[in-house]
C-alpha cells in the first residue's frame, strides 16, 4: 500500500463532513482522494456478535430507531436507514459491518479502528475484530484505538503485532507510564487540550500523535504548526489540503 500524502490525514468516520458518518459512502469518498491516508471508524457488536460500524451506543441520532446497537441483531440493523438524517440522497446507506469495510479498503487505505466499548459492554469485541484483521491479513494496515484501557490490553494479548493507541480528552501526569504499560504506539488526543511540549515529548519517545477532531480552518492551521508528523483527524480532509 502506498501513501501519497506527506501529512497524515485521517478522515474522521470517513469523509463525514460531506457524507453520513461511518457509512460506505463516507469511506468511499475518503478513498477517492489519494492525499487521505487513513480512515477512522467506530466498531461495536450487534446482538448476535457481528462487528458493526457505528459511533453512538444508541441508534436514534443516525437511524431514527429506538434502543441500543447491542439490542439488535445484524439482520435488524442492516435494514435501518443510516443516511437520511444527513440528506435524502443517502437514504440507501446502511450500517456496515467491519468485514464489509475490510473487503473494500484492503490495500487501498489504512484504518484507525476505535473500539467503542466501556465497562466490558461488549465481551468478545476484541477477538471478533482481531480475528477479522488476521483473516484479511490486514494486521499491518491498522491501528486499534480506544478510551477503554482494558480493551487495549486485551487486544495486545490477542494480537501483539497490531498497533494500538490510547484515546484521551485529558492529559494525566501518568500518560507516559500508561502508554508504556499498555504497549501502545499512538496517543490520540482532543486537539483542544494538546500542548506543543507534549507532542514533542511523545515523538521523542517514539509514539505517534493524532489530534481530533479538527474541523475549523484556524484550528487546522494551529495543529499543522505543532509538528510535521502530527496526524490530523478531521471531518473535512479537504480543509487540511488548502
């Protein structure tokens, strides 16, 4: 796989500023521009244990359905309109499975797969994801991230070679120890709290740094000036190019 962009640009939930987040339309749009090297997406489990791509634990915002993702089988989830909330033109968009995404993105783009879980909400999520990555020989094309440190530890046990990253919206004084203990490779951090000194120290220690979710031109410019190797995660990848 070749990456054609010097700056690492991560399309947040796909090119979600234009197409419905976490849909094949958003992912295909991101893949249409060779300057975009990564897609960020969120994975949960359906009631019958299928890894599905959706951000919210509840279905209402993007599908209009009631209840939680985990209470529906994949067959039920696959029938929901997952695009009209943004525009009627996307009324055929559905909740994709991780496997569908892997089939379409393999050898085309890298994936930042966020495990959307907390308090052991999804037993077996880590194995379901790592098994699919191994089945498609995509262990080297992804980074698995999460706010949930337990999920990251389990991922490393199951698949030590897969890169992982800790997502955070705070910076505890123990952040370096946390990353070391987790065996993580990446710090994924809210751009509103990031400091140049932290970014520089992370790179000096050998970690990658991704800032999220940077959408406004002024904020994008500030993040670009932090360090040439900072990953910028955004709903509007085209704004990073300008």
